[in-house]
């Protein structure tokens, strides 16, 4: 979604802003712009379209070493040059970029119109510039603070005033903002990837905090003007991790990274001697862990499907009743919070508004909510009552791949830990540990067979409807596979329990609707095979992801993608990789932008 970058320093600001915006592209956007301060004047350049389109209209060698930039993902007002940020007030004194949504903007805009203000855009953001300009009495920081008291909603803002050259004020309430500290230069960004090539020293602003920056100084304060001393943190990511490293797309790179990213999620956390796991960040004593009676997981998108795998593992192996719910639904259902229930908020970005707000609502009701996040220092990571980082490294492609396998890795570890405290024997625990440790190598063999999956993608890319069918642990994997195909190829795909097709979706089956079946060699195999036969009997095409050597499946299916035989408990890992590759190659066949699919955003910071 929208991205912010700001720069105060000695270098040409336009170059740094454009580079930062380029790095924020992955979040999803539809227009972009910058404002550079040039001899006490503001030069605003903005445009609908991509950063490369913006670059075309930014003059080479544009002077000025202070500026702000933005990528906009439209919420209020259509996608056009006018609605792109930065926005100015009508005196031209104040210029700003804004992430988030101002809920009471209509009332404020009406009042400002009555007072004679004129507006250039249809956005909620522009009213903030007007308010700051009208409240300004020689101190931008104070005017921003006063404005904040009038705004309802979420915002991360970077703002400049003509009378305070070389200065940017940033403010955060619900939309992330981070300060980057360099030598004689300071950066502001909504996301560390925008500034990682310049500095690793950062300060994360909390909600209701402001920062005033110049090239050589920064001051953080709260809404009551109290100065706050904040800890400088070090970004743990390397620059190479946010670059394509020889791959054509981030998505391909991230799919292929999974043997290593899974290893990073599990290594150092498995305890072979105890056939269990260590998860330091839970902030809970063994006694507290033993007292958990129920587990409830909230998440959105791919993280939701990872949560579903987690709930299945926890219930079936650790014998703790566990459910996963869509965070967006939990927030508004007035959830019942029970004292012995442990809650998890799963979010790669740690910024998804639905998940964050559900977490806050649960916490308000007294719940202990642990976070399972990738982005260190993200809002969910910081506001949760403890948690586990998945350590996948930055995930740039909008469609999530490696985060999914790392999220489920954390659930495998959690299951081991909680199950070994309960019914799971040492021997059974060790069997899971063994299977888990072999996963990265097995994934390598599946990745090595990608040519075949590419051929299948070519063969099937002309179809416009797909069913993805699985059962048990692989039911949620089928849902995730369907989501991947939808997200990046724009082909309609439904994920279903294979058992459920007879209750409805079988009506869709004909020669134009292929079904992709996940067929493990566990107790559900025969039932899934029966479902495959039902589809074949109705002239439906069948692609199966099955265990090497399963001749019965081979005889029924039109096409088979083989995966190595393993302990069935880890099949979600092995089943999801072919589905990611299938979606990826299908999207390539159809010439889609795999990294930045239309209308989607990486981190959805609005409800
Ligand atoms: C967006 C992204 C998805 C992601 C979902 C949840 O919809 O496009 O890829 O799965 O948000 O994101 P989170 O960061 O909370 O895991």
C-alpha cells in the first residue's frame, strides 16, 4: 500500500527519494510523487503510474537536498495525477505525504471550504496540509501536533513548511514511520526497505509520536510535547536480500529461497535431546504453557492459511483445541475471550490493519496475544505480548510464498513444544523432528523438477476456472494454492476440501474446469482418490500432486506432479511448493506482473 520516504541531508534529495520509492514499489501503488525543497520553494512532481513514469518528468540534476516522496494506493479519489501525493495547502506553504485514512475528513473539508479554502484533489490527505497551514504559528512541529488532535483515523505523515527550510516533521498514528539516521543525513520511511541502502540505524516511531528532523538532528516527542528518548535499533537485513540476485522476479527468488528460509525458521529452535522445541520469545513459563486450554489464531490472506495448518497441527498433535479465524471478522464479532485461551496474530508484515485491530480488540478484553511476524520492529511484533519471528528475510513479491512455509515452521515448533508437554512421547516427537529437518532437502528436489510444472502451467493456462482440492492438513494448502493462482494469474480458482465438492462445487465440473488434487499417502488417500474418480466421471481434467510411485493416482489423473514420500505430517510444505510454482509459471505464461499483481498490496494497512 502507500509508501513514504523523506530525506534531509547534503545529497540531491530527488535521487534518494526516487530510489526509495522504487524500493517501496513492491507494496503496491498506482501513482507516485516527490517534493523537493529548492531555494525556499517547493518543487512538486507527481504522476499517475509507475516510478519509471515519474522519473521521466523529474529533471536531471534537480537541486535541493530536502524532500519527501510517496507511492499512493488509491482509497479516496480516483487514480490520477491530481490525487497523487505530495499535497499542498492552498497558500503553498505546507506540503505533505500521508499514509492511512482520515475518517472525519469530510466534516473538516466542509468546514475548510466554508472558510474559503480551495482544494486541488479529492483525497482525505489534502485537508491535513490545510489544517497544518492554518494552525502554523512559526513552529511546524507544534502545528502538526495541534492538527493531530483534530484528526480521526490512521496516519503516517511527513510534512515540510516553506518557513522552516531543511526540516521535515514526521508523525505516526496507526501507519508505520521509521527514522533512519545517517552521517549528516536523516531519512524517514514507512518501511525500512526504502532506506536500507543508506543506513541500518533506525528508530521506530510508536503511535502518537512525532519526529522533527534536519540533516544533523532529530527530536522525538509525544502528542503532549514531551520529548522522548528512543532506542536506536539496527536493521538485521542485508541489501542483497531486497534485490533480485540474478532472478527475473522477486517471487521466483523467494520460492527458490525456501530451503534456506525454512532452515532459518527452525534452526537453533529444535531440541533433539528432548524431541521438542525452544521458542524464547513466548514470554511464558512452562507452567503457563501447560495451563493453555485452547488456542485461537487470527490472520489474513496467506497468513490465515498458515494459521489453519497451525490449528490443525496443534489440535491433532498437541491435543489442544485450536481454531483459526479471519482477523477482519474477529474484530467485529465481539469475541469471547477466555482466560485459558492463548491467541496468536500471524502476519508477515506485522502491519496488516485487520490483524492488528483484531489483536488490539482481543487484548482490550484481556487476551494474551502472541505475534508470529517476519518484519522485526513491526507494529504487531511490538504490540503483541510476546511471539516468534519467522526470520524469512524480506519478502518483496506481493504474493506470499516463503513467509507461508516459515510461518508453518513456527507452528510445527510450537506444536512440538506444547505436545511434548502433554501426550506426545519422546519417540513420536523425534519422528516429527526428523521429518522436519529433512524438509529443506526435499524441497530442493521439488524445485529441481520445476521444468515439468512449467510445462503443465503452459498446458493449463488457457483455462479460466480451477478447483484446488485437499483434505486434512492439506485442505488449507489447497486454499493457499487457489489463492496464489488468483492473485498472480487472475484466473478464478476455488480452494475446497475434497470431501465438500459433492456438496456444491461438483456442479462446476466439466471438461473446462480442471481440478488440482493434493493426494498424500496417509489415511485420507483413498478418500481423496474417490473424489478424483468422481471428477473424472464427469469429464473433469485432473492434475494431482501425489507421492512418488503412486500408480493408482497416475492411472486416474491426467497429469501428476510428484513429491517425495515423507512423514505425512510435513506434507503441507511439500504440497505447497508445486502450487506456488504452478501459479508462478501460469502467470508468466499469461504475461502477468508476478511481483506486483493488479489491485493488490503487500501490506494492507487499511481495513
Ligand atoms: C495482503 C497480501 C497477502 C498477505 C496478506 C496478509 O493481502 O497481498 O500476500 O498474505 O496481506 O499479510 P500479512 O503481512 O498480515 O501476513
